């Protein structure tokens, strides 16, 4: 049976993220996914690199605030690295 993997955010891919903003508004962030960040003890966020004119900055969006993610451009996965990774689950 073929091993099915879920959809993953791929570093270097371009995404549009809709998240909860201030006072029940939507915040739209478009940029390149750079990884995950820990926020405090048990909170995680995604790091999106945005281009603002000539300047680049990183926006960290907490996972609980994300409403939708659109895939705009997918980067190529490094299959060699992926095959060496193991998944860890902690309870």
C-alpha cells in the first residue's frame, strides 16, 4: 500500500495566509514560507517572509489565528532530505 502523506507547508513556497486581525478584521499576508517559530511555552506560529519595497521582513502568524492558506507557488522538495526525516509524536 502506498504511504500517504498529508499536505505540508514547504519552505521556499509562496503562500497567501488569511488570519484574524485586530477587532474581528481579516489580515492577509502574502509571501514565502520560511519555517515555524515557537511563541512562549506551547504556542507555534508560521514565519512568512514578505517583500515591502526593497526591504524584506518576517511576519510570524500564530497557528490559532490562521483561517485559510492559499498555495500560490510551490517550491521543489528535496526528496533526499525528506526520506531521512522521521516523524515524532509526543503525548
